[in-house]
């Protein structure tokens, strides 16, 4: 967060400097408010750039076995440009590095889920996916398994059979760092 603040300040100084140079090159024909306006415009543009690029930067840093399955896009009135180009505010990814299957129940897969929100800590947990039944359940420290390995006392969430969240978990991969879903 500090680096982004620093980038915005540097953009403001650069915008001020460029506007000041333009003011001098035009032999002071530009209004006196050109330099502060240049600083403000550069800072606003840098903030917009950082807000739109955070998801791509986060995804670029993910390991190869982590696949993004959902990007929550947001439109809001106080950011009118988001109606033209929606802003990604949350990412859901499947971490197949910790993927586990059970020979007794081949349709059940346990894998990691990563939730990343802009301006929030990254949150991770494990989920079990019933690939044949198109459903999932989130696991906690208190989740117990029966003798066959079926989770007990969990809340199952029904999913569409073609949901990228389900197909990526059950398929063990998917499009590398791609895909989208209505989940989220």
C-alpha cells in the first residue's frame, strides 16, 4: 500500500513538472493553474491505473498450479468509468497444489480456495467438491470425516455442472490463471 501511495505522489510530481514545462515552453501563455491541474490529473490517472491493474499483478504472481476461476466485477456511481469498464474487486482461485482425492470416493476432491479482495488480506481455506453431484462444501478445523472419508456436518452448496469453480477443482486445472464465474 505504501508503494502505491508513493507511486501516486511521484505521478503528481511528474504531472506538475510536465505541466510546468509546457507552461514555460508556451512562453507563459497557459493559465497559472496548469501546473496544479497537471499534478491532480496525473494523480487521478495513476490511482485509476492502480485500481484496474491490481488483479492482473496479483494473478501474474500466482504459481502455475493456482487457477483463477472468478473475478468479481464492480460498477458504482461514484466511479462513473466503471460503467464502461467494470473494476475487479475480488478474485477467487483454486489452489491445486494441495489437491487430494480418495480412492474410496473418486468423485470427491479436496482442494484449496484462495479469496483475494482489493485492500483486504488474502484468505485461504479448503473445500471438498462432489464432482458427480455438482456441489461443494467448505471445510473447517472442526470438520470430521466418516469411515469412508465423507465430510460430516458440512453445508453443501449446489453448483452448476459447467461452473468453472467446479470444473477446475474436479479437473485439476483449467485455463491457466483464467476463466470467470458468477460465484463470488
